[in-house]
């Protein structure tokens, strides 16, 4: 009896150990599946390190962004800023992501965290946010030659220089500046993909108070204590629509002043008429004066 119990205990121990081993193996497989593993592209993540930039300790990465201005929602003279929604598209080549074939693959936005992406930020931005309805509006597209297309949908409020010396015939000079936060010119080189044609959407914007006169792109250098950074600039000029300003300000103010004079044109004996326009007290005072 005792021997049979020992044998049963030994079998249970062996079975439990085997199940634990299979469970640990399953957990490892699950942990691996959490990483970027695509059917037919398993070699992409072999030895891949998302914390190191492409061509680490070598030639700087060439970044070629483009901009699509979706809308310009507001321009504030008091705060000297403007708010715009943009699509920021950035391209670079990562030799670690080269695969066979001539097709491209589009990845879910949640897989962005498994790849190296550029830390671009908007200079002089007062407030910015990434759209996250229903998911974060980010897109990663991989091409067979290692080219990465990274797209973001951002709404940002940026400082804007306002010249009110000729108000209301004034002009605004607004800039949207892009720069890498941690990579200087030795690691990263920015350049507009197609010069002025890298920006689209500004020519179709319709603003109530302003007209976009012109826009152009620039590439400058930002000298800082920790390095020399490449900075991309989109500059556009806004001119106030004088007709809109006259209709909304001068005409409405003139009508308001004329309306306030009506109480003086009504007879002093027409008390009900003066009461309807709120001028009875003023009329009574004038009657006492005379």
C-alpha cells in the first residue's frame, strides 16, 4: 500500500513538472509573440534594437518630411498664436528592416513602440496633442528596401508674430518649425523632400478674416550648447481681409450708434414707444430739463 502511494506521488510530481515546463515554454512563446512578428517577415526583428538609431555610430540618418495642412482653426491676435491640424509624414531608411520582395507592409499603430522612430518636436509650440480617436493616429509603413514611412496627425498651437502697426490692414508671419529633440546634425539630417512642394493644403484653406499670401520652406541650423541641430521651417504670411473687418466691426458699430439715437427722434409724449426701446428714463430726464 505504501509503495503504491509513493508511486502515485512520483507520477503526479513528474506530470506536474512537465506541465510547468510546458507552461513556461508557452509563456516564453507568448512573450515572443508580443514582439513584432509578421508572417514571412520573422527575420526583421532578429537582433533588432529599437533603442539605437539606424546607422548607429556611422553616417547620419537622412530624414525627409512632408506636411499636409488639414485645417487652420483659429488665429488669435491677443495671444499671438495660431492653431492648426497637420499630417506630419517622415521618411528614413533603416537597414535593419530590409526584406525580400518589392511589396510594402502597413503596421498597426500599436506596433510603433517596437520600432525605432524619430523624436521630432514642434519648436515654439504652446500646446500640441496627438489625435487618439479611436486609436492613436499614427501609421508605420515598411518598404522592402528598408524605407520607413511614419505618419502622425497632430493639432498644435504655435506662436505667431503679429504686426499691428497698420491695423486693420495688418499681416501675420507664422512659422511651423520641426527639429529633433535628441539627435544633432552628426546623427540626423533634416531636408524637405520636395522643397515648397513638400507642403500641401495651405492653398485650399479658406479663412474668414485672413488670406494666405504666400508660403515657403527653409532649412536652418540651431546652435545649442549640446550640439548643432538641423531645423526645418514652414513660413506663411496672412493678410487681413479688410472687407470682412469693415462689415463685422465698423458697420455693426455704426448701426448700434444710430439705434441709440432713435430715442431722441421720438416725440416726448410717446411714452410707450420710448419704453419699448428702453429710452423712457432718458426721455423723462430730458423733459424735466426742458
